[in-house]
């Protein structure tokens, strides 16, 4: 049995926030900022030689193959790694240490998500490796951190312009034109599609449109050999045409179809209970899980994600449903499927990719305004700094709690009567 560390470790958010900027939007300088608080376990001094920080993303997916079997995959990726504290040249016994840190969130960071319908989950861990005492013992501490990406906000310029497209039938007898006001949609949005179907040339006088069917489809792709692409239709809109109303000669037939996302993939009461969520709850920004004497990559599979105040650690409450996700172990993509049925001609099918954002319309608008504000607040000089320069500018110096300081001793809640020896916390003395 391994000896327990002479200290315990807590993760403290910086100014109540742990994640700054907007992950997925690099010009907002997305980053994790906080303080690692290390405290003596029982008043005994210890030494800290170095602290190394990592961001690791763990993804898992289970794809059904038959009614009775499924295929599973897991992947853990180290997203970022850096030394946040180095005291190897002047090691002395201490009672506590506060280490401010700044970890950038690169564009490859994955959003934290759980989707029961498709069987996948992504968790992001902030892990610390502490080297301590003369024997250079090693201790690992892992924290789950909820990460949201904001690169599918409908108001972003890349998505705010309309989609305009067209396709011809397989037999070349008619053409379909369509337009969609936006490219990305909030989860309570309404997708409006304008469609016109018209005959090509004068040789299709008997050609008539019978039905236009518009479907919102989801497809999950796993980036490992042997996994089939799974897809399903989640919402359907239908428009039928009778007799002369479907004649495609001349200007053709025009119509508007709508898909209401408001009830799309609403988490059921069972899903909410299983996830440990309440309807009005906000996710915990961070919470310590457990120390371990193994590599953090191995320990992740054994960490218990306990639930506090009915909120799952490391999982945003907005991210237990379907929305567009790209990269990592898997992707969840959305598309509009056009199905055109005609008489005296060939039916047609066509797919148009779109994006579904995980936020409601009102929230997405507020977030976009906050993004704009954040872009203005980040000085241009920050964007040109190295990580070390940025850390020196934004962070305070580490705070050391010395063994021979009465003030430091009392700040840690230790009894003055034990100063200089193995101490007891003041709360223990009063009991």
C-alpha cells in the first residue's frame, strides 16, 4: 500500500471563473486560469519541487451493431502540457503553497458532452503532476472541467449568411432550387427552407410534382476502423401537390417548408435524472475528484464522477442533447435531406449540411454579444505574447506558507501552540 501524500490539493477558480474567453474562438484567448492550493495534511512540513499541468480529453462511444451487440471505443488525448511551477534550485520545507496558473485552450479542444441516444461522451480533465520531498515522490491530481465550444453560434459571420443551392434530377428533367436563411441554428430555432421545382426544357410537359419531403438527419461517424456510419431522421416536414398544382412547366412550383427544433431531442425526465440534472441547475465549474499514485491517463478510467447538488461534474447542463460536433474520436453531423417525388420522371434525393448549436436562441444572442465584448477587451499585445509572457502579465506570484511564520501558521488554521512541530488544525484543537 502506497504512503499517502503529506498534503492535500484543491483547485480554486480565478475570480469565480475557471474558463476564460470562448473555446473555439481563438481571438478571445480561451484559457483556464486558477490557483492550485496545496496544504499540509496534519501540520507536517513538506517540499514541492515541481508542478506539471496537463489538459487531457477522454472520449468514449458505443455504437450498436445488432439488437444484441455493440462496438465500443475509447480515446484519451493530451491537448496541452506545461510546467507551472519549478523550485528545484531552492527546495525548503513549507506548510502550504498557492500556485496561480494559466493554461491555453487550443482550437483542438473538444466540447464536454454526453449523448445517451448515440452512446458517446467527452470529458475534459485538468491534471497536475506534483514532484515532492527529497525522494522526488510523485503525486497526480485530476479535476474534471466542463468545456463548451462556441464556434457554431448562429450569429457568427461564417454562419449568418444564407445557403443558396440547386440540384438537377437524375434524369435531367427538372431542377430544384432552395434557399435557407442561415447555416447554423439554435436548439429552439425554426429551420425555414424555400424551395422551387421547375421543369428543364419543353420536353417535360407531363411532368408533375407529387410531394416534397424535408428531413433533418443526424449521422455519427467514429474515426476508427470497423465502425459503420450511423444515421437517423429526427424531424420531417411534408408538402403534397394534387393535379395541376404540381405542374412543373413554366415557372414551376414554389413552397416553404419549416422544421421546428423546439421539441427536437428534448432530454426526457429519465435522461435528466440519469445525468443528475435539475431543470434549472447550472454545472459545477470544477471539483476535485481524487489523488492517485498512477499516471493520470490510467487513473481517468477509475475516477468516480460524484454528483453534487444534482449536477454532474464536468458536464454542462446544455450538453446532454444532440448538437453538431466535429473531430476527436467521433463527429455528430446534421443535414437536411430533400426528397422530391414526381410523376412521369425520376424521384430525387439530396443532402445539405447544416449546424445545430447547443444553445437556445436567446442565450446564443447574449453569448455572441459577450464574445464581441471579449474581443474588444483582449489587448492586441496579448495576442502577440508568448505563453510565459502572458502568464507573467496575468498571474500573481506563487504564495508560500513557511514553517517558521506565525502568520502563515494561523492562515492555515493551525494552532500556534504547535508552531515548529507537527501541528494540528485549530478546528481539531477546539473539538
